[in-house]
């Protein structure tokens, strides 16, 4: 029984922080999806540089 008393608080902390980690991952995934959906056109300078490098 004493062993169980030592393990339960640890498991509670793991569960608590895993919820925080999952929430942070969801926020990051949402931000990445939003950024990808913006479809920002590349500037001509970047495209010119890519052509120079590929030659």
C-alpha cells in the first residue's frame, strides 16, 4: 500500500502535464494550419535567387 501512495501522485503529475503538452501541440498544429492556409505568394526576388542557384 505504501508503494501505491508513492506512485499515485507521480501518475497524477504525469496526467496533468500530458494534458498541457497535448493542448500546446494542438495550438501549434492550429497555427501551422492557419499559416499554410494563408497562401502568401513568394516575392520575385526569392524566385530569381532560386533560378540563379539552380543554373
